[in-house]
C-alpha cells in the first residue's frame, strides 16, 4: 500500500469507530495486556530522561482514537497537548471524546506530517513529540525523510521525539509497513539533524513480531502464533475472574520474558517493538 491507500483505510476505520463509540472504552485499539506492559516502560523512560511532560507542551502525531492523549492526561498535567492525524475522521472523533481539562489545553487538527508546507496551530514548538505506530506506515522514502525533518523543526530546545519502531537488522516491506532497518533509520534521522538518544524494548507478544529478523517460517511465525492465541483468549466469553486471570497471566509472561532477555540482550536486539528516543544532534 501507498501512503494514500493507508489514508483511505483510516478515514473509513476512524469513521466507523466514531459512529459506534458510546464511551472512551469503545475507542481502545490496544489490549489491556499491551497497556499494562508498555505504559510503565514509557513512564520510566520519561522519568529517566527527564522529559518535560507535566508543565510542558506535547505533540501527539497520528492520534487515531486518542490512546496516547488519554495516557498523557491520566498521568501528567501538560500545559498543552496538540493531537494531529492525517485522517479527518480521526480529528472529528478526537474533538468529541478528548476535550480540554482544567490543567491542559487540548486541541486537534488535521495535518500531514510529510508535507513540506506543514504548519501547526500554537504552540510552535514542543517538549515531547509522541509518534507511535506512524513512521513505518510511510513507505515512500522522500515522505519519510520529510516527516523526520518536520518533527525536528517542531522540537523545543532540549525536547525529545519518542517514536515506536522495530529496528530489525534488515529492512522489511509488508503490505502495510515499511519497517526500516536500524541502520537505515539512524542514517535518515542523522540526515535531518537528529540522533538516537535511547532505546527501550516494549512488549513481546502483543504486537507484530517485526523486530525479529528472518522470514515468516521461523521464529517470527512462532511469535505471531502466540499473539493470535493471546488475542483469542482475551476475547473469550468467560466470567470476570477467569478473564482477569488470563490477563494477569499474559502480563506476567511478557514481563518475565522481557526481564530475562534484558539481562542478556541489548534493547535494540529485543524481538519486540521499541520506544526510540530522538533529539537534536
């Protein structure tokens, strides 16, 4: 798919979500296991790197149905959050379900981060730019570089970009994604004046296993099988205590696997998706 194809898909997807939503719970597109594993990692990253979120200005790129908007509002008190998405349907949904709070001014606008003429409403610069599950959906190389250049231009002094990437050793192309190798990604970031500051491994089994090198017939397929089984079990019809047991089991498995690997494997080599932190070079 091209970037235009992906836009067409998400215009339809977010409109369907908006039409059926009855509460913010209806907007969730991640699992409770994914959230339970990933959110503490992101919180620790923000703490360790002293990223200014409370009292700061946050840009959320590719806001979709507002997962990360809710993350920041629930845990921090930013001065302002600007959410952007290239699908107008997402922007319309967000304006309905994510109003400003007494502590934080929240605004949304449609924006294409690959546009050379990108212009955002105030504020003009940001302490944190969160860009989750977006960059690998930009298959065209010139658009990818343009997106990185735009993000660099929007950083406040000392600001950080946090993007979710897979960082395999070899670039991989699927119908939906152009997953660039760690070397290609780093070179493109450096070409626009950015550098990698930190990498934190995320959940193993709740996301596509694109961080694993090789074809679909080996370890990547086994990770995909575990992910499919997990999704099935999390959606079975069962009583509340059984569902809670299943959730806690998968959370424990993911955390245990991550802890074991963290003692032996560099974060960039983990099989998971990663939080990659960028700053100005």
